[in-house]
C-alpha cells in the first residue's frame, strides 16, 4: 500500500489536503492529511470520494446519441470518432453562423489550475475564430459587483485566523457547517466560541452553523437583508456611534447615504420600525444588534453569498460594506471589509490575482483574446471596473432564453452549439423546464463529464473525463486561505476516461490548431507553481502542501488604512466609495442606486403574486452534495432524504405532516419532494437544497426535486443569480 498526497478539488469553498491510500492500483481509503495545521480538515465529501470514483455509472467511453435528444440513449464510439465529430461540428457551425454561435459552458466541477476548463476551452476556441461566452458568476456575482464598486477589487477578505481578534462575529447568510466557506472556517469559529467571542447568525433557517456556534439566531425574510443593514446604519447614526473620523478620511459619499438614512432624500427615515415591516426582524433586535456591533470594536460581519443571490443582491453586499466602514472595521485585525469575503483570489506568495477580477478566473496557461469581443461596446450592466466586453455575452441566468429567442429576442447571436464541460447546467441554471426546451433546439451539444447527468442526457457527443484522483494538478483555495495543495495522481484513469487537458489537446489537433499544448503536464505544473511563487516544485509535489510563512493573519486593506497616501484604494477616488459614480453613470437609480439602498425584489415580500404563491423559496447548499455532484451515489443519498423545509405554521395550514410527499410549485414548474416540518425555518419561507437531479415525469412533475425547476431565469442588475428569489405554493400529494 502507498499513501499519495492529494487534495479535494471540489468547488465547495474548501481545498482540503487528503492522504489517498492505494493498494494494487485501487484507492481503498482516504484520510485527512496532516499538514501541520489542525484547521485543515476535510469533510466526508472528500473522505468518501472513492465511492464516486468507483461508481458503476461512471461514463466509461465516448458515446454518440442514437435517439431523441434528452432520452439519454447512446452508443459507444472511439475517441477518434468522437473528437472528429466535435471538431467538424464546431467548424461547420462557425462557418455557417459565425463564431458567436458556438457557445462555451465550462463549469467548476473541475476546480484546479491545469485542468481548468474555462482556460482550456478559451485557449482552443480563441484560436479558431472565437466563441460566445457567458458572464455572471453563479456563486457571488452580487458581491463581485459590489466589491468592485465599493473597494475597486474583489480581494477583500481576512484570513480566518483573524476571527480570533474579533469581539463580535456576525455570520450573515452563511452556513460553513455545510457549505465549508473556506477550509479553515469551521476550526476558527470553534476556537472563537471557546474563547468567548459572541457569534450571531442571521438566516431564514436555524442552520447547522447557527446551532453549532451562534449564541443568537435572527431569522430574516429572504431578499430583505439590505433593509436590516440600512436600519442598523440608521441606529448607529442616530446614536452618534459612527466612526466619523474614519468616514471623513477613507470614504466618499457618506453624506449622500446619510440623507437616505434620515429620510432627507425620500421622506422616509430608515428606522428599525421601517425595517421590521420589511424583514420580519423585531425593531428591538435590530436596534440591539446595531449598538452591539458599533460598540464591540473590532467586530466582523462575515458576509455569506446567499443573500446576494437575490433579485437585488448587490445592495446587500454594498450595505454590509458601508456598515463596516461606518464603524471603522475596515483594514484592522478582527474587523472585516464585509463585502465579498474573498481573500484567496491571490496566490500563496506573489499575491498575484487568480480570482475572477475580470469576470473570469484568470488563467495560468496563456489564453488568446476572443476575436468575437473585439471593439464591441460594454453591456449596459457591465460590472464597474471590468475591462472585458460583454455586449455579446449572455448572463448565465438568461442562457435558455438566449437559445430559444436569439437575435429576434434582442440577443446578439443565435446560439447553435453548446460545449458543456465539468458542469450540469440543465440542473444548476434557473428554470430547468425552459432549459430542456432550449437544449432540444440546438444543432449540436457536446458534454464532457464523468457521469450521465440530466444535462448529459441531451448531448450529441459524450466525452468521459477522469476524476482528480486520476491525474496530477494544483489546487488553490478560492474563498479564504493562503496556501497551495498538490493533487498527485493516485491511480490510472479508469476505463477510457481522459484528463480534461488531454481531451482538449487532442481536439485541438482535430481542429487544425498546431502547438496548442507544447508542454507535458509536469512541465505545465512547474510553470504554474513558479508563477504562484512556490519556490521548490519537487518538494511541493512530494509533500502535497505549501504555505508561505506569514507573521500574522492577513487583513484586507490594512496597507490602505495605515498609509493611504502611498496605498490608496483601487477605486477612481482612491477611497471606499459609499457613493459610486460608475454606478451613477448607468443612470438606473430605480434598480442600481449609486449608494446602497433597499430595493424591493420581484417575487418579494409584497409582490401581488403572493396571493397565488404565498411562500418564499430559498435554495441552499447541502452537506451531502457539492452542487449536483454525489446525487447519483447511493451512499450519499442515504445520509439524509431530499426534503422541503416548512415551518409548522405553514404545514398545519396545508394539513402537511413531517415525511409527507408534497408538491412545491409555481407557474414555472412543480417538484415532488418529502416534507420536513420544523421550527428551524421561519414562517412564510420554505427551503429546498440545490443539486438534486432534474427528472420530470410524463406529466411534467419533477420527481427528482430539482429546485431550479422553480427559479426564474433572470439576474439582478449587477448580474447575480437569483436562486433565493422565488414564490411558491406547497400542497400535499
């Protein structure tokens, strides 16, 4: 038996070191790898990954569709046949309709540096005329927008160890007990609790996080978080608790925001009583938390992504950042910038940006520009500061509409082909029923994946990719943390599966692109390691882990606060922009005000549709899946049933008991699911975990329970997914 150092390469918010035990060429056990830090501990998704590797329904061979698209019927073909057909169809559609008709959908099911699908596909199709691509990050586009507008950068998180310097921690809409949110988060929250630091959780549900660490749980209606933050700002201003010297020195636009708070601008003071009617949070609770936050310096608001995944999600992120600035908690130990909470958009030693600073993950491999985007004007709602063009880009949320309506619907191209890699878009994009219609309309669909997902059933050609245990790679954390982990190849690729870089390299040859890949995998990985400041590649590969020496936890914007003359904020003003002129230039104050405001969401608390669909739906991450991964693994499905959470008040009104089979529906679709009746969710709100596989029966009822069957295919003004903005009804079956 040999022990192979590796890392869990899921897009779950963690990058956890693993020890992979291999005997006779087969993985027999996976354990946590000791890298000298008790905070680096994987969850069972990594520890049980070999169940996924050896699942009997792995895609084993290249295949071609032999029935109607969506039926999932295929026949085995050779790699040569499969890649030749993909090449021929790509070039045919390019020549017939133009390169923007070829649409790339690389996803995060492969979250590593060498086999980075967005890089690999853009590197290829950028050399054969270009491609149409999407914009809008599914996880954090609201925070991304707000962070660029407010701070001029997306790198605004602290190391998790810095939580121990806080006197108060507010976990706002985040649930690291289930969604990880940084490998080290759970450890340092435990340490903070043991140290006696007060932890408050704000969430419509009493989550595992709230139950484990929080001393106070504050339930709040979905989509109203900005209103509570703004009311807290009102209280701080009313009590004279704002850090006025900090505001005067480091921010612009607070006077305009103050007029909004006091009612000078609109005639409505943003009092806790005003917010109570919107949020459902008692005014006394808002007032108590505001005073406690302002007087417990340093204090940290850890902003989760979930409240930003709403119809006006960017306002939540901007309001949280403004509240942090009002209390002087930006740029100090124990505080937080409270906007995106992303510190690991930097590599371990060089602090070089690797996060989505320009709307895409910046590439380690050279990527040519997309010829389609040359000299095109910016989209109306392009994120402030982004330097790429979006006029020909389609937001993820509108992809199905763009396919179905094309130029006649106001889009810049008619999409004819999708190259889907490392993702399950039919399942994970909103409005799955409309997605099925769109996929049937296309001329060609290629899917590169490990399993026959709901999306893969619609492919014309299936390309089997191997798992991260079957190749070498490097993984960097994307949420928080400052380290790198080497994923050593533990076993040979099973069946006829190949690594993603091997697949795209061979496809490039079929498409006539010479020199697409001029290095071996090891040569590329040496190049990537050097690019990220890792001094000894061989030692890094052998140990599987590298962390640069740091004298203290990293704090975002510390240099800007300590020496603003030499280190201004990377905004046009050089300061924290509470008022953002770049947003004002959009001239859409009703949906994109230049200062943070509460803007009511569609399908929100006072939408007329509540007469028909009275319950607000949220879709959250699940501890047993990474998005839609693991749904098909029987062992994982046994961890807990797929359920809809209902408060007893709502259940009783519908004669629903715990464990009943129910239908959750709106005018977009219906899902069948088991009821979980629990007081751990506030009345008027229901929750369905995301990731269950879309599986409509002949009547159209989704018996798989995919929550995106119910979610509207629309984005917020800043581009955010609106996964937590939907109205539904629930009935007993």
